[in-house]
C-alpha cells in the first residue's frame, strides 16, 4: 500500500517541479525543505482529516495551495465532493493506520481507513503539505480490499 502513496507523491513532485521550471526560481524551489517535523505533519494531518470528516471545510480549503483550490473547483465543489462521499460510503468505521511519508519537498499525512457502507474496501486519505506548509494535495484514493 505504501508504494501507491509514494507513487502519488512522486507524481505530485514532478507536477510541481514542472510548474516551477517555468520560472527562474525553480533552482531555489528545489532546494527548499518542508519545515514541519513528522510529528507536526501527523498532528496537523489528523486534525484536518477529522475536520474534513465533520464537514468543517472552510479552514481546510483555505489551507489549500492556490493551484489545489482551482483544481478542486472551489469551496462549494469541495463541499459537494465531501457530502457525496458521506452518502456513498458513510463515516469512517475504522482507522487502520496513520503514517507520514516524505518525498522531496513534500510531507504527507496518510490515513488508511474503512468506511461504514463499504467496510471491505480500504482507502487512503492523503493530505500532502508542500515546503510552505500549504496543502498541495488532498484526496481519498482506493487502497484495495480487505
């Protein structure tokens, strides 16, 4: 399961670096390191995912990078995404694992969980922070079956 998460972070890294290469500051960008400790990422990621579960989305959305805000379609589209998830899958039934994965300038909180309406399906809830500690990636990805 960890391989999928690492693959997602690699894709995210290449995407952001490709955007950075368009500017003259790309060399500087690649040298910046995420300042959060793993413990801070774990604590912050956990809080933000619990806010997401509780449909407390405004503060979470405001922490998204400008690019992620655009990619999600705005706050109301993000709210619709969350409400549709509740309708289809229910609330989290069980958290199986929490971990922090670091790749280049990103640190991600990854929560592996199952949900009420489909307890045989396992999902990753991923919240990745960039070097400015903005949320550069937030999504729920299928991890497999139990």
